[in-house]
C-alpha cells in the first residue's frame, strides 16, 4: 500500500462524493477499498482538520489503554472506535491491540530515536545494606502487585470473551 498525501486523501473524498466507485478509487491510488471507505468516513465525522499534514498525532499511554479497552472490554468494533477517536488509519488501532495482547495486557511505549553512543556513567550509591534491602523489598511488593493486577485483568478479559462466544 502506498502512503497517501494530504491532497490524495482530499481528492479521494471529493471523487467518492461525486459518485466514483470505491473500487476505481482503490485501483487509482493503489490502496484497499476498505481504506477508501475509512478515509471518507473519517473526513465526514471529523472534517479535513483530522488529516495530518506534517506530524503524527501522539496518544498517551492512558489514552491508548482507554481506546483499547473500548474494543476489548466494551465490545465495540475496532473500526467504529478508530473513527470516533480520529485515528488516522484502522491498522494503527489493530496494531495497538495486537501489541497489548503480546505484552501481557500491558502498554509499553516504544522507544524512539537513536540510542546514545556514549556510555552513561553509573551513579555511585552510598546506601548501606539495610537501606538496600528495604528498597528491594518495596520494589518486590510493587512488582507483585503489578503482576497480580495483570493476572486479574487478563482473567476479566478472558471471561468476557467467553461470555460473548457463549451468546453466539
């Protein structure tokens, strides 16, 4: 699939509104028909301002989790959620959900940019054994709580998925 420019997306919208079929538009711009439909619906819902011109829209971890939970927990379709939230392409949300499941129902921010070439000097810690043990115990408790939360969340998601399958 080729990357569409701002002008291409506007042209697709106007050509579709003038009656050109989505198949002919898909062939003309070398994209899938579903992408043509998505672009048109996105512009209809949010206007031309939603189309990015120079910079990607950034979603915080909390926003991503809220959006993903709308699909997984609330049972909304990924397509409708992506349109409501103004996500530029349906594949973005699909990738978020895939990564979310792969990472054990945790959202991990992807590191961007180049790694530093210089080694960062390690800070010398002047903590005694008691302070170190206390710090490690606190860290251990935190990690246990985080793991327990992750397990419970996974169980809730699985239970809802099982309920939906039983309804069908």
